[in-house]
C-alpha cells in the first residue's frame, strides 16, 4: 500500500493502474471474499486503481457502471433524484455494504421500489476490491482498462406464473392502472397484464412507500415481487398480489 500512495502523489491527473492480471479476478463490494460481487476483471486487464485503503493482499479498483444500487427513501428528493452525500447500498438493508456515496453530478436512473428502499441504476464508476494471489506492480498509464461488470445483487425473475401458494415470487407483466366505470369499481387501483392484454392479477401496493413514484411505472413492463392470493370478494374471481418489490424489466 505504500507503493500505491507513492504513485498517487506523482500526479493528480495521472491514472494509476496495475500490471495486467495473470488470471480472471472477481471484484467484491468490500475486501472480503464473502462480500457481494460487483464485477469482474478478465485476464490481461490492467486494473485502474481506486483511491481507497485496502488491507494486505487486496487491491482497490474502479468498476465502471451501470450498477444496481439501493437508496433509502429518506435520501430521495421530491424530484426523485438521490440527495448528494447519500449512501449507495448493494442490498435494501442498512447492514449491507455501502459501495459509494452520491455526489453532485453523478448519474442515476430510477429502476424500482422495495418497501422503504428505492432501486437505481448508478452509471458512474464504483470502488471494488480484488484479492491478489501475489503482489503486482503498479504503473501510471494514460487510459483506463476495460472492465466487465459482474453479477448484480438483485435477484432475477424465476418465472411469470403465479399460484395462490402464499409464497413470495417474481411475476413479469405490464403495470397499468385500473379503469372504473358507472356501476363498477375495481377492488384495487393497479393491475398486472400479460402480453395479450389480459389481467394476471390486481396489485396491492400498500406495502410500497413513496407511492407517488408509481406513475413512472404505468404502461411499462415490470417485474413484481410479492405474494399472490385469491380475491376475498366472493362476487369477483381473480388474484391479487401483495407487492413487496417493483422493478422495471
């Protein structure tokens, strides 16, 4: 790490990189092999180093976006932008690793809601850590590496079928508002439609916070995470999903 500090002091305008990797390297959110994976570096890549402390045997590197990150709803402004200084988490939990902080000018796109958290696509580089098999030399270079982003910490859809089993699952479809007419009122304000325009299920979004953001999802393909059950209203047939997570597809 003393060598890293020396090179950083050479020139603030010089990008610091390491010698090409002799093997593929996994990039972790923290310097811990059990931490979430935020990317990967293929063999032959010269990692661009991040200005962050790393313990012996680890190297802090920059991983370009996009990255899926979670932000607490309290850190979101009325215009749905992330407030500067807000922590970016790898999962919707305050105990999850923080992979960065929002700075003025950083780019992030709203992707979904999950309870009191909001999912964003963060477009700027984040700091990650790779575990070194052997020490590698550091060299100032004029250009950065090509880094392949890796696995996301957000679970992927398991399918679009639903059953009233009472077990949360992922369901894909188009998010739309219900439309009432004289003499008829839908039991819920939103629904999930299939490719043919048929209703898959009504959506109970009462567990989602910041529901004023819902308008951003109307008419778009989404992935719903929630528990499906039959409507309690005996006069109507169908299903309702208690939504725990909502993401653009």
